[in-house]
């Protein structure tokens, strides 16, 4: 009744009111766009591998893949045995195992950091100088010959007074070496560790600005990750969230926040036996990091486990189960990246990641398809959920858990279609 009646539309406010409101909020609009640009839409690696500066070689990445494959051959030579160790369901056993092996053969490391901090220690200056120069040469050669990981770079020493000059010099040698070898690679990533004050981030920005100016690079060309491994990085002396200040102090250069499990835990007095990424102290720190980074385009990475899969089969299996469980836990909490400290960490890492995306693939594809075609279903999704669904599928594609053809078959969408849903306009 009354469905066909033409409604009378009346308003009470003049256009001047809307203009006044718009003018008053213009600074807020600009601030929102500057501080919260949203996710960059680029690939996020599922892990970061740390290799000490003195042991990194041209064959490191291939060696990690080969060692991981050898561990599989020795301790889980087929899909059934691997699935039994990790508790994978029967329907995922074969596809996950096959993809893990293929990943280890094709791209065993997604993100590598040549470490000049804790993993390297304090060395004579001449020794670290040489190691930094060698790292630059090897990274440049890897990108030139196609053997590089998608992302590579260094972790320098921090900007605290005792090691500040050494850290700056190592960074300078490394970046200068890359420039001399043909320029900075597109996958370059730098990690600034043990940050306690936003002023240290600001100082690092000035340092990068000086390097860019010295080489005629575009301002802002060099980004970096902030490693969160001190209590002061989470809570400032005045009770505010320091990490939020750090993101802003980076002036758009920050690409990630990396949680440092053991330094942070030790700083809070957690006993060594209980220092782990699932400790309540770790959960609190990462939750603060996650909220501070939300919408800024800065991504959060979980930390690592120090339990290595070495020794007899039962010990390897126990370490795999631990790492697999921690990785699954992190993925459910939207920490899509973590640290791997040993080649044996790669099989459970990729198994957890691939199972995470494959087990939810069909449901995510169906929900996104229903949303795109406005066809109903048992879940009422909104634009924000469509963004999450498409982001889920894109991350699955990026790491190799999903194939473009199977995503297209279930959704009827191309990658470009998924990317449009993953980055909706603010007014939607």
C-alpha cells in the first residue's frame, strides 16, 4: 500500500550550513588522509628470516630451502606423516604438503634481513665494515641474477649512544654499496631495532634524508621497519602509546612494526622459560601495535620462537608443532608475518600459512561473490567485510597458498577485481 506514491522531499537547512560544516572539517579531512592512508596494497611477506652478517652468502637462500627440504625428507617424507605431526585435516594433507615442497624449491625465503645487531654482535670496526660491504654486493648481485628474495635488506645496530656511530656507518656502507652496484633495489627493507623514543625515529628519518640528498634520490625513497622490543616503545613515561608517536615520527617512511619477543619479554622480567609470542605480555604489546598501526599503512609482524627443530625426530616434530601452533595463532589474530630463525622453521611456517588460506578459501570466495552480485546468503556482509575477504584471497595468492585460476573459477574475478574490493573508497 502506498508503494507507488511519489513522496514529497523537503529540507530545512540551507546550502550554506553544509558549506560551513565542510569548511570546519577540512583540516580534519586532510589530517585523516595524511595519517591514515590505508594499506599500501603491496605484498606482505609471511615471514622475515634473519641471517648474521658474517654468515650470509650468495647461496644462503637456496641453502635454507635445501635444508628445509632435507628435514622434510628425514622427518616427514610424505603428506600423511607431515599432516599427522601438525594435526592437519585429511583433505588438506596432500595440497598443503605439495605446496610446502614447491615453495621450498621455488621461493624458500620471502623476506631476508642480513643482521648486524644481536645476531652479529660487536666486532672490530674493520670486520663489520667488510661484512657490510659484502652484504651490499651480495644483495645487489642477487637482485641482478634473479636469486633474491622478494624483500631483502639489513638490520643495523640501534641509535642508542653506545652503538649509534657503528650502526650509522654500517647503514651508510650498505646503502652506498647498493648505489655503486646500480641503485637501490625495489625490495629493499631496513630494520631499526631497539627503538625507545620517537625522537630516535625522527633522527633515522633525518639520516635517510641526508643519504637521499647525497645521491639525488627522490625524497622518501627509503622506508624502514621499526622494531618494537622495549617497554618504552609501547608505553611512554606519561602513559601514552609511544608506538603511535613513532609511526608519525617516521613521516610516512615506516613500513612495518616488528615485535621482538625475547628482548621485550626480558625487559618486563618474564622468566626465560616463559618468553614466547603467546605470553600475555606479548599479546598486550602486539595489540597496542595493531591498534596504533591500523589504517596507517604500517604492517605488524609477530616475533619468533627460539625452539629449533634439530636433533632426533621426536624433537623436530615437537618444535614443528610449537611453531605451527604459534603461526596459526598469529594468523587468527591478523598478524600475517613473523620471524623464522632456522631453516627448519620454514616447513611448519608454510604449512600453517597455506592451511589457513586453503581451509577458508571456498567460504571467502562464496561470500565475496554474493556480496559483489548482491545475491543473499546466510551472512549479511558490508563493504568492510568485503575488503577483508578480498584481502584474505590476495594474501593467499601472494604467498602461493592459492592459485589465480582457482580463485577466478570460484569468484569470477581477476586480481584487479580483488584489489578494488580490498581498497574501497572512504565514502563506501
